[in-house]
C-alpha cells in the first residue's frame, strides 16, 4: 500500500525557482539590518550537477593568508628567540631545524586552507568546499562546536551527503540565511528531520547575538502571567520596525540626553526590529585597571632582566615587542570591551539579549568592573546588564527600556528590588 504524501505546512511560502531564485523567501529569524550588497564568491565554482546558479556566498581572500603568514612568522621568531636565540642560529641542531621547517610548512598549509575557503548557496542547495546538500531534502540538522568553540551546523540530506559550516558564515549574508532557513523549514514540514537543541537555538528563534564576547549562563526563571492585566494607562507599544510611536521620557533620563548608536553594532536579536540606541567601546574602569596591571608587569620584567641586557639585544627586543603588542592588544580588548544596544522591544549587552515586554526580574546590579547597571531578566531566562549611565545619557534607550519595564510589570509578575523601584519612580 503506497503511503499518502504529506502536504507541507500551509503557512510555508512558495519554493523559490532553482534557476531564478524567485520568489524571495521570507526573512528568517536572525539579524535584520539594512541589507548590505549581496556577497558573491570572488572565485566562483560551478554549481552542483543539475542545480541552479550561485545566488550568494564567499571565497577565501589572499590577504587573509598574508596576514596569517606574517603573524605566524612573528610567533615563530619569538619561539626561536626563546629556545635558541636569533644570534645563535648557526649553532642549531638538525633536529631543531627540522622542527622549524615543520612549523613553517604547517603555517603555509594553514594559510592556503584559509585562502581556499568556499561557501555558496543556491535556491535549493548549499555548498561548503567540495561538499554540498539539498536544502529541501534534509534528514538531519545538528549543532556542534568547531575550532575555538565556534558554533557550527552539520547538515545531512536524504541522499547521505553531509556538510558542516560555521554559523557566523551562514548568517553573514541575509539572503544566504533566508534561503537556508526556508529549506530547513520545508524539510521539517514534509519529513522527519533530526534537530538537536544546539541547532534548534540557531534555526529557531533564540540564538545569541553573533560576535558576542562570551556567553552568560542561562538564568532559571518562572514566568507568571497576571490574570487581569491593567494596561489601560500605558501608552501604545511602539512598532518594532518603525519604532513609532515614541514612548514618553523615562524618569532616569538626563535632560541633556542625546540619541546614541553603537559604533560597532553586533547582529540584531532574531526577528527583532532595528537598533535605535546604545553604545560600544571600552570600559574606562577596565581600561585603567588593565593599564595599571600592564605597567606593573613591564616594571617587573625590566627589573628582572635589566635595561642593559634589553639594550644589548635589539633584535630580540623588537621581536618580543611585536609579539607583546599583539597579545596585549587582544587581552586588553577582551578585558575592557563593552556593548549596549536597545531596540523598540529588546535590549542587549555583549553577552545576551532580552525581550523588554516579557521581563520577570528588574534589579540594580554591577557590571564586571563595578559600574552600576540595570539587570533585566526575561521569561526565557536571558539576562543583560545595561549600565545606568547609558540609560541616562541616551534618550531613546532610556525611553524604550522604561516603557518595556512598565508593560512587563502591568502584564507579568515582575521581581523589582528597592533600588530599581526608586529608579522607576515607585
């Protein structure tokens, strides 16, 4: 007996034509910002057999390999200086020369692999390197971790083809992610697709902002709805995409507050409206603490080694200095970087984001460097810390955060501590 075919979910849009890519798929849950120019591979390859043309993608750039070779060469020079000394290269044993040659060979192959990266997507297919899968015949979508704990998605289609790709690469181009997400939706609507929790967080509606500096542990909360919400006195909720109407001024906002937007914005929370306020940069207190620590370390090194010895080896000092600048710069950015962003119905920091209209806890806390902040926790367990100085100095951020808190208190049971209650005006 032939089984009856399963009809796709009625709310799925028409499948795009594999050759023209039309009609356009709906926006997928993920970063929604002003659409950048479509990214295409600089060294395109032919599409899979019988498939339509490449619609978006990327290929490795030669400059990325050059940067890796230069940085790796500096690291190798520092290693040689530590082990042997650049002024005694002639006395190196054959084994050390062999080890050095191996490191150089690894560096060259690593740089070549970066320049040979290839990612492309068509209306119904996805390709990474030489592997490709049919997006409308998926049997498995699983989340995993790649190098440096970078999130990945692993795909397997009904023909057994497999593909693994980094999430940040798949979501770098909105068109690419829309095509991938529509294929995943179709596959899940028409057949059983194995999707683990890590993949669900990406293809569903709750990933963390991309390029986040870290991941804050999820807070265990219980959402409690009020049976009889009293919202008649609240102003209209702003539209998440137009941000209109603008809410009234917040009680904590300075009279001279201005509109501020982060200089280096992260990806927007999934399915949320545009960024309207916030800031990005370095924390002054963290920068001061890091500078004092760095000065102490340099003073200790100079005291132990001696100025005369440092001056007597200018080549080694230069190599160490170049390596130290890179290491110090990276550590300094990680230690002091800060980020705050606000939309009409969401707020984010460098670790996570929250739904301003589904808050369950509002408290006054302190950030990692002791800066007073408003701690917001939503019903999904996400938590962010918004520095109070950002809310006071940014007119729009303060307004939308305050309106979201008011709405949540009117519709949910929200835990508010005394200091936060004083900020809210009672």
